[in-house]
C-alpha cells in the first residue's frame, strides 16, 4: 500500500495547483493499472499461446505504460497525460496488426476485440484533462478517433486486412459505422458528464470562497466585539464603583432588616441541619439500648427520656414545616378582579379622593387575572395612591386605570394628569429606595421601589412615561400564571394538597390511611393554607382509608382540634368524595356526625366529577345572589 501511494504521488510535491495535482495522481494510478493489466495479458497469453509476437508485445507495452510515471517525476505533466490518453489506442492497433503475422488459427473475432479496446480507451482524455484544456483533450480524442477509423486501412497497408486474409463477411465494413457511432455516443456522454461535474465543482469552489469570505468577516467582527468588550469592561469598572457606593448606602439603610433575615436563615439552617441530625442520632441510639439490662429506676428514666426526645423531634419537624408552609403559600396564584381591587383601594383613599375631588375612571378590557393577590393589590394601591398624592392644583385630578390582554399576560396602566416627573433628570434614580422627586409633598420614596420589586418578583416588568406639568403613565405587565388550576401546596406519598384558582377550590387527596404524625402534618397544612388564602370551597377525596392506621385517643384529639380549626375558617362548602367499595362499615354514622359538625356545609359523593359539578353549580348560585363579586 505504501508503494502504491508513493508511485501515485510521483511529481506531486513540485506542484502548487490543486487541480493539476489531482490529474497527476490520476495519471499515475491509471498508468499503474494499465501496466498491471498488460502484464496479466502477457502471463495469460504466454500460458495459452506460447511466446507469440503479440504476447511479447504485451510485455513491451507494459513497460511502455510506465513512461508517464517517469515523465511526471521529471515535471513533464502535460506530455505524460497526452501520452497516456492515446497510448492504449496506439498499443491496441499496433498489437492487432502484428498479432496477425504470427497466428495458429486466425478468427474474425480478432478484428473486433481490438476495436472494443480502442473504443474503451477513447474516454481517457476526459479523465486526464479538464474541459478548459481544450487543445489537449480535443487532440487526444481526434487521435483516438483516427486510430478507430484507420483500423482497416492500416491492416490493409501491412497486407493483413480482413478480406486479404480470406474472410468474406458481407457486412464487415458496417462495423466501422457501428464503432464510430459508439465512439461518438460514448465520448459525447462522457463530455456532458464531465461538464456537469466541473460545473458543480465550480459552484462548490464559489461556495467555499463565499464561506471563506464570511469567515473572514466573522473574524473581523469577533475582533471588533473583543475591542468593544474591553471598552465595556472599562465602563463596567466605573459602574461597579458607583454600584458599590450605592450598595453601601443601601446596606446602611437596611442593616436591621438584613440582620433579621440572617437570623431567620440561621434559624432555618439550625433547625434543618444542626438540630435534626443529632436528634435523629439520639433516637437511633435509644432504639439500640437493651432495656433488659436496665434497673427499674433507669428503665423509667429511659422511657421519660425517649418521650422527651420524640417530643423534641416533633417540635423540630413542626418548625421546619412552618418555614416551608410560609414559602409555599406566598407563591399561590388566585383569581383577581381588577374592578374589585380598585374599588377596595378607593374606599381606603376615600377621604383624600373626596376632599380633592379626584375622578378615578376604569377602562378595563381585561378585568380578571391570576396572580399573587397581595402583591397585585400592593402594586395597584401604590400606583393609584401616588397618582392621587402627586395631583396638580391647576386642574381637576383624573386617574385612568386601563388593562389589556397581551400574549405575555395582562398589562395594567395607571395614567394621571398630575405634576409629572422629569425623566431626563431622574430616570436613573426613578426606582431607587428612598428616592423622592417632589420634596414639597410628604412621602418616603418607597412606593415605586416596592412596585418594581413586586412586579419583577412576579416575573413581570414596569415602564414609566412622564412629562413635568402634563402627567405620568406607569404600566406593569403581570405575566400569565402557569397551571393556576393545579397549584401544589404539598405532595407526599400519603397525601396531596393543591389549589384550583379557576374555581377557588382547595383539593385534599387522601392517598391512604395515615399515621397520627402524618395526620397532624396533613391537617395542619390545610388549616395554615386556609387561614392564609381564605378559601370557601374544599373537596376531599378519600382514595383509601378514612381513619389513621393507629386509631387511638391521640388521633381523636388531633382530629377534633383540627376540625375545630377548619370550622372557624371561611369554609362555605365541603365535597367529600369516597367510592362505595371504599366505604367503612360505620360510614353512615360517620356521615351523620360530619354533617352535624359542619352544620350542613358538607355533601358526600362517589365520584370526583360529581363533586366538581356541585361546587361549580354552587358558585354560580352565589354569583346570581351577589354573594361573591361577579368576575367579568
């Protein structure tokens, strides 16, 4: 393989043009191939016919076919290609003539097979030359054609013609027409194939050049980006210095708040890690204690110690759950009526609105949305109260509240005709903590800071347009809530609690019978959520078991305590879902007790869909009797 590679690359190292390099390699490989075939014919002819003259010529021509390799090595690339393009035709015609001088039995086929060789070798000019080298490949094609057309005249010249040797085929001369036609077809087809190939190659080269140009442009652009990046780094250094100064000022102002937050984080970490780990280890060690080796007094101490450790473990878990509950509840999205919220804010600001004759107009094309209700209420209150506070004494105060639905959520804008803000002067400080722009009016400079903070915490954004003496328009985007109908509060292998904001309903899924500790945690989470969200509609689905696994006095006390807690919440209706095959033996008595306890606010169902339809029907009845605000 190494020898073939070296022979194929003879003359290549001295050439810089890629196209010529390819043709040199092709010439070398074809020369080696033809030489090998000629040697094979020599060996085969020697075995079949003995040392005839034509057999000896095969050996001579095999060496002749190596001449292009030597010419390429010497730098005569064009000569080597031209020689190879016509060498096979010449060798075929030469051998055909001398083959008929010395023969045992001459056959008519010998006047055909050499013509086939001439025909096959005629495509070599298209392989060895590009079409741009017209003079060379046309010359080679014409020479090969002349060898084919002069086949009979040359044989007749040496007195070995077809009819001279006694053959009498009447249609023999028509072979010339057939082979010339085949020559034209074969060479014409090869020409068009070569032309198509070179056109595609030219297009590829143009594409490569275009890509190379684009790459160079990208390199230049990259250099420009790096240069700009250095400039930005310098500018960022200056901004970082200013930011550090602002942060120092903010840190001093909020030092007490930060300290409290750090204390809370430390407490959470201590509960979760520093305390729970040792307590768990202590529980494990007590389980490993061999009580049989203890005296009666020590056994009593051991029992008291075990109860104390369990109590401590329960307390730590409860504290951790409280932190987890508060973090979860704060993210719950509710259905919010903008009309209801604005009317509530107008009641809070009623004295100022009446005193200053402020006209608050609602232009709400989208009245309801789903988001964190306390945050949206705080955003609206701060924006409307600012619009009222910074009114102009030169005209009747007008505040317009608009809302529209966008692809990203609900856009709410508060527009006033008040004194306005000089944005060119104060734009960079607009949302700063404790930043005020009208010192003649009382204020803390906290409103816009809180609005921006709360809007961004919801995933939205805020924009401000204002002109001094004309008024201000502040727009906030409240993003569309993700899955507001299935907001998971808790999900464990024994129970699940989630909230559906579409129908303002909380779902309690009881997956199996619970242990007392699980029961306490489950219902405490329900009570805490209801106290925070004030949800009137509940659905409880009992998938398996209606009582705790360890049903005892402790369970009954816990159940009574949490039931009383739920009774004091704004619970309006409770759908209890349990399949008939899952009902316990004393279920009718249990239903009666629950109905009396909840004073008729509980209804029982065997399917979840039935409970949902009942809840939705009751909500519609409330709307008709104006018991709840109608959301448009």
